[in-house]
C-alpha cells in the first residue's frame, strides 16, 4: 500500500516538460515573481474546494455565519485572482501573463467555472444552500479543480523553463506545497458530504485518498522526494514551519480518520473539524510563500 501510494504521488506530480513560447513583449519574471505566480495559481485550487466546503456546512446549518463569510470571500478572491493571473494585478504582484500555453490552460477552466459560479452566486444571493444542490455543486467544484490543476502544472513548467533562478524542482515543490492547502478544504467537504450522500461510502473512499495524499505529500515536503521532483526545505525556518503544519495536521487527521472509517460525524464533530483546519490552512499558506 505504501509503495503504491508513493508511486501514485510521483505520477500525479511529474508532468512532461516542454518548450513554452513567450510573447516577445513580456520578459521572464524574477524568481520571486515566478514563485508568487505559481502560488496564486495554486491557491485557486484551494478556493474551489473552500467554496464547496462552505456551501456544504451552510446546507447543514453548521457554523453558518462563518461558512457564509468563507463562501463569499473565496468567491470574490477566486474571481479577482483569475483576472490577475491573465491580465496582471499590481496589488498581487502579477504582470500580464505572456505564456500562450498558460493562458490556454486558464481558458480551459472557463466553461466549468461558469457552471460552478452560477450555483455559488445563487447561494450567496439567498444566503442559503439547499442540500439537494450539493451533489451538482460538488461535481462542478471537482471539474474546476481538475482543470485548475492542469493550469498550475503548466504555469510551474513554463516559469521553470524561462526563469533560470527557478529550477523545475522548486517550481514543482511550490506546486505540491500549494496543493496541501486545497486538500485541507477538500477533506472537510468530503466529510461533510458523507452526511447527505446517496452512498456515503463513495465520499469516504474519496476522503481516504485525500488524507493519504496530504500525509505522503507532507512527508515529501519535509524530507524531499526526488522521484516526484520535490526538494527538501532549503532553510531551518521552512523546516520549522512544515513541522508546525505536521503538528496541526495531527488533531485534524484524528477526526478525518473516523470519517474514513465511515463514521458519520456529528454537527459538533464537523464544526470542530472546520475550526481546526483554519490554523492548518493558514500555516500551510505561510509555508508556501517561504519557498523562493
């Protein structure tokens, strides 16, 4: 099981490299700018799952006010970040995107985001989500996630190819670290959806994969994993931050493991899970921005 999971991570993380054409009027970003761009693109994955998680909690009247605030904030940040990744945004430290491959990858998300956004917009307008809408909303969120993943990989490879100060290993490691933020939100969403799913075992199986991927990715980030292009921490401060992530992950994983075992979590359990993942998410985000 361990070997299979590790190999699965390697297959997920390592994508074929290629030549990326850049427009002649856009110079290659500096290392810090490139890392920032990969970080913001990766954050979109987290926001896609944060909206779905918040919607599920709202539908079940769990931490409703907090969940609604998270839904609206994630919705707004996703839209602004999407524009910034394409057109640039000085406050985000982003110039206009110059790689045609990256722009094409971002455009592939559009039809899936339109479907997802329509559902979320109604939930925000009504300040309520119907449980009957959660399956459609979840499917839409996963479609956005799939194509956003592809866009992040394309971004990482493009900027690693064009920016000598950003080797492919660093770009891919930022990608993996950024993905951990998404997994925290996806895990809570899946535990929440178990309570309303037609077949809770399906969500439990998805949750098991999410937890497993977070676990093994965290080990890779702490120790390095050359087979998947993941480099170890480059300084003691980053190592300490990742160990802090590991400490925060433990109590979250205890609750998630109960759901993986197909225990239906109570309202109190889910509220605690949602609350405990917030410092985990913040600390993981702090780790991501330390990669330079």
